C-alpha cells in the first residue's frame, strides 16, 4: 500500500511552554487554520478541543498531553499539546522523547519563566530541534527584545529572530518578515486574509536582517561564504540555512504574534514546514539488538524492520485501554502480531487509531513516522518497545522523575475497596510518576506523585471518572534516608535443619555517595572467597534492604556498597542465603553509619507586583526558604527561592491572601538535602508512633 504522505512531508512536533504562555491557544488556532476544526476553542470558556478532560476545563490548564493530526500545504503535522504545570512534567518528557521538533511558546510580557527553563532542558536532553513563538504581543508591557535576550541569557540558546513585531500592546497589528523583507497585518477575524503593508522603518529591517545573516554565518558555511564575498543572500538561501542550523541544534528561529487575536499563526505554520525536521532529517534511531546485546540502528524507512515505542497508556472510558505508539521504522497493520522485546511477550495489534484529542479516526495501517493509538495490547506499558519477533530490538526508554509528595487514601465502603484497586492500577499505568504502595502496618494505601496539584487531579479522577468513594489524608513528604560516614559491616546467615542447611557470609564497606547519585555496588573480593554465581544475590539482598531504612522506614539512597570479603559452604550455600546475608550486612552497616533523613527541596519562582515583595520574602523566610535572587521588570518582581517541600503545602492559598490574588507561582523539584536534626526527630517520632520501626 503506497504512503499517503511522503516521509519528507511529515512533521512530528510538540507545543511546549510555561503554564499560561498560550500553548493550547496556539494549538487551537493551528487546528482552525488547517481546517481540522470549524470553530475556534477558547481555554477560558472551557471549549478548547485539546483540553478535553473535565479537570482541564474546570482549571483552564492542560493536564494530559493531547495528540492530534492536521494538514498544511501537502504536509501532515502530528502535534502533541503538552502541559505547562511542573506537576505534569512526565507528559512533556514522554512527548519530547518521541517527537522530532518543538514549538516553544513564550509570554511576551513575562518572557522566559521557570517552567520554560525546565521544558527547554528536557528538549536539550533529547536533542529536539525547536522554533520559538513569542506570544501575547498584544498585551501591555510585552517586549520582543527583552524576551529574545532572556532566551539567550537564561536558556543559553542562540536566538535567530526571523520576524519583528509590527507594533506592540494595543498597537500590535502583525509581523515584519526579515527573510522575505515584507510586513503583514492580520485581522483579529481569522477568516480575513492577512494584508501586505508598508514597512514602517526600513533601516531597522535592514539592520535586523543583516544581524540575522551574521549570526547564521557563525554556524553555517554556505552563508559564511556568501557573507565574506559580499553577495546578496536570497530568501531561499536564508530558509535553507535556517533549516540546517535549526536541525543541527545550533540556533533557534524566533517568530512573534498574538494567538488569541489570530496574529502570526499562518507564518508559524509555514515555519514548522520550513525549519523543523521530518523523520528523514533525524539520525537513524539507535537500539539494542537483544540477540547479540549490541547497538544497531533503525533507519526511517517503510522497508526497514518494524520498531515502535509505546509512550503513553490511557484508560479510555469508551474503548478501553489505548496505547500510543511512535513508529520509528517499518510499518504495521491492524491485527498484526508484534513482539514486546523488553517483556519477551507477543502482542496482537487491535484497531489502529489516529487521535484528535479524545476523538478517534480508524486507519488500516501505520507507517514510519506515524503517531497512532492502538487497542488490544494487554502487556505493553510506557517506554516499551514493539518490534518484529525475528529482529528483536530495544529502543531507549523514557526517564521519569521520582515522586516527591504522598497522601494516604482509604475506600469508604467494601464496594469502593474493590473498585479502588483496579482504578489505581489503571491510573499508575497511565502515569509513570504516580506510585501506589500498601502500608502493611497502618493498613493504608499511600499514593505518591509530583506535587499537591498532581495528587489532587488524580484523586478527582478517582472519584469522578472511576466512581470510587474515598477518604483522603493530608499530603505527606516522600523523605529518604542515607548515611554520612563510611563503615564496615558484616552479614552472616546460618540455618541448620535436618537436611541441607543455609550458609551465606558477606563483609561490606559502605560509603556515602554524592547527593542524587543513587546506589552503586562494587564486587572486590579476593579470588574464590564467594563463588561468582552468588554475587548477584548479595546485590539483590542489599537493594531489597534499602527499600526500608532504619530511622523511619523510608527508602535508603546515595550509597556505595563494596563487597570485599566473605565465605561460603560447599553444600549449604545458596542464592537465598547470600541474599539474606547481603540484606543483614546492609542493615548492620546503616545503623552504624550515622544515618540521616533527607527531604525534597523545591525550586520556587514567584512573580508579583513589587508592592507585595516584602511580605512574600518574609513569608518565604518563615518557610525555611532560601532566596536565590530577585529581578524587577517594570512594576513586577520575580523572586527565585529554594523551599523544602514540607513547607509548601497550601502555599497557593497563602500567596493569594498575601497578594490579593495578584501573584503567580510555579514550583519544580530541585534536589534532596539533609533535614535539620530537630525536624528529623519529629518525623521519626511521628512515624514510630504509627507503628513503624
């Protein structure tokens, strides 16, 4: 079956930004202009197509990454509109992992905000080429130049302005195109065609275009040659050079407009086609061939062996369990049998669906570069690879941050208890940053997530979507434990019964390692002290014991364990015995190594009118906050601080009352650090009072 669109005519892009920069508004306009929708949805009115969940409509924010497909100038554009709130960072992470390009939206008044920095770092991690759209130029206080300089200084990027705003604030009319050297005025009615107008300051246009060429010449040899020879650079040459530089990650084209007033969206759509990569422009995807445990590549070709990455699982109330796939190579038909290489299981692809937010369009096959959802995959989860059974490979998975906040949840009735188990399982399958744990001592179910809002949304879904009656506890902090001094420890497990006994004996050296480095195991025994086949059992025993610390039962982190000595018995030694010995040695060592509690610390950014600055700083100091810096732009101040998570619960309410509702804030996890002794003692006392330890 021939392809409906050539690979070079496909764009897989994410719309990413800080909360409230206008991502969903931009996406809604793109859908309207490409004929995908016939009425423009508004976020404030709860009519945005891409914000289809009840919680999204109520809050006016994006919570889940919604996928859609639209068509522009003989190209197919697959778009994922991602959340801006830090609590839903997993949605951005999974989207950037499978997409080829990004449109980063900035608020022309606020410029580069905290979450803008975080999504930019995520895009850097996956080497995603991107273009920028400076939005809201119709608002008072919008500054194109300031936002461009913030992109350079805060994001360490190389901005390449290819447009200038035609007026700003109330006088914002459209754009000045530096590539084509034309000015366009847009009407706020999207059905009225843009009009070419006279350029108000031709000298400024000339200077800005020359600056663009000079900046491009720093990264592109062809433009450098033309520049040095004094040749005129044509619009076609400029576009090709901008494309090369963007795809190589050496520069970022900057566009401008006002999505709400329908200004600048048509040139943005053209820029997606001109400057962002098709699947053919990206390097062949790297994978591990599981038969030979060696790295191989899969080219973006329909004839290549099939490989796809599952990047999202959704429990759809109407059709059941949907798994979203990005096809990297080959093609797959509905009803085909595929192989889940990570889990070693065969799966059958059911129906194949092209998604438009929560609406579905059935297709017979998915070819290279496609983003589709499928039904029928029972054992496939986020990050799994699907491929041909005869050519098994594993693609790089998706990394997700660990949850930092928890709450206890209990069902109200026996019927609720039965429903709650299945509902929590479905939610944890959908969201890899949502964890569920049952506490044997208290009989409570503990759910953990990325923050207060994340947990609040999940609990709301549990009650409204899955009809589970539940009692909710107060938010809790996900503390960790670690050691502060190196020690040597011993674990000896000996059991003598009628027949064979059990014997395992290990000596460990435990050392604290860098914060955030996790667990490291090193085997350093003299030859023959412990047979090689028992070494993995020792490591497994240590890991198991690290799940429950000695102070308050929290997981142990940031430890280096060196197995340097031990002994075994020819007959009685076994994996179980050495696993138990490893576990005992770790517990013995932690108790002697001056263990401490660690607490999660958040990076907090508050934007507020200057008049409330003193009250906000005073409040942050009372929260054990550490002020990093304060910037003032006009009448607005931006305060950046580090604040322990334990102090931030309910902060939105207190900030609202401090500033008459005029300040905004955003938080993201920063790192774990040692909890002060007196507070650690209180935490330990509380936990032990509930029956731990």
